């Protein structure tokens, strides 16, 4: 227990090392391994996690914004950084100065880039079926004409092309991913016929990287896998030899324990009425910290190795749990949140659960 903290997040250095090694072995020596550290490194702490991933040998990083990239540069990270999200033209000079690689995914951003005095290097995003960011296949000839119409030093700043799979983690339905990959190969062929033969090509995130070597291409963008969780339960079960170790552990304490009579109501809105005389533990975290309100009356924490169910509404800063069947529970005992179980119970994904852990909670490398 951290004596000065009532809740904290532990980042396990050995797990980071293990997961990087797993993916390096999985993809082999040629493809580059880029760590996706957007959104505060999926709740793990942008700088804490990125420094460890850098130390243990990832080849580059993916972020959502220029400002996340700036934080990495200020922390001393010199490896390539690809910005996956949109970048406003006013931030092009900063991106160029920091040597960040930007994503260009539509004609408005393309025009801003072409007109910019300081042009960062770019990757073209191709929409092969996600219907989110990216140029459609039939728009690429115009993209190529616009770039080829520039001076050679401008054309040279187009460094890569990529797409994103919509359903790679669903291994029971591979047809959509195969269709997307075939479209992306057509996009690559268009660029190569136009003389762009040295582009970095990438399409695989954690799911694609784990599923099939043909999706590895020149680099893979691995987020959840490096944090020690498979992108889906199915992949975790059915892909042999990929034994990941969770990096993050969210811990807190029991702040008080009280005996509450049978028939009493617990928390706001009277949604929980005790059916027996109970011992109730108060836990000093709530939905502000990132423990979902959706887990009211339903979620659990682990105390002394046993599950304690949430009683009543989760409130902003505290919640109550049933420790009647944990008689040894006392104030200052440690409690831990099971990420995967809590995500399932909240009917959300572990992606959302992790990224919503409040960034102000201290991350501690252990």
C-alpha cells in the first residue's frame, strides 16, 4: 500500500518488457513495432509507459495529436512519432520542428499541407471499410496527382500509406478484414505505379498483428497488446503462443468499515436495500476516478483475495461494497479493481475502461 495515497495505478515494468518482446518475436525482424500511446497511453500514463516502451525497444510511437508528440519529444524520445488524428494547419510548423509525421486523410487537410510553408512528413490514410478517417480508393488518383504536381522535395515528404481494420479482432469472421486488406493492396499499387515505391505501408493494429503475418507489412501499430490485453477474448483464447501480461493494476484502500442493520438502504436513490445485517466497506473512489456509475449495485472489487460487490449507487468520489463475507476486512486494507471483469460487467470494452481511469491518479512504476 502507498502510505500517502488512497488510490493509485501501478505500471509493471517487467510486463512492458515481456509484451514488447512477445510482439517483436511475433512480427520478426523486418516490420517495425510502433507503440500506440494515444489517450494517455490507454490510461497507463503517456510518459511513464512511453519511456519504458522506448527503453525496451519499440521502433516508434503513434499518438493522436501533435501535443502528445510534443510531450514525448520533451521527455527525450527521439524515435519516429506518427500522429494518427487530424492536425490543424496552424500546428504544421510545430510538427515540422519536432519531426512528427502527420496523417493526411481528406482533401481539406491535403490542401492545407500543400499550401503550408513548413511541410511535415506525412502518411496517407486510406479508408478501406472502416468509414472513419481516410481517402476512398477512387479518390487516390487525385491525391497522387496533387502530390506529383509538387516539387521533388515536397513529393519526398510523403513517407507512408496505411489503413485501419474494422473487425480484425473478430477471428470468427475474417472475410471483412480480408476485403479491407485487398483494397489496401490496390491502393499501394496505385502509389507504386505513380513512382512512390519506398512508402512505409501498414495496416495491422494488435488484432491484425496477432492474426496473420501477411498483415505485418512494413510496420504494425500495437496498442492494447503492449498493455497486456488481447483486443478481444476470442483472440486471447485462440491465438496460441501469445501470452501477454497486464501492465496496469488499479488499487485503492478501504477507508472505513461499518455494521449496518438489515433493511437499511445504501447510497443515493435507495436502489440497494440490505436483506441481511451487513458489514459495509467504504472505498474512496467513484465515477470521477473512472469507476463507472454503470457498475452501481453490480460491480466488484477484490479485498483480501475475495470479491466484494458494490452496494447501491457509485457516487462521485466514494462507493460502498459488501464485506460481510470478508470478516477480516478492516480500514486501510488494499482493494483492487479487476479491469477485464469490470469492463464486462459495465457492458463496455476494456479499451474504454482503461482510458477513463482519471489521468490525475498517480501512476507508479513497479
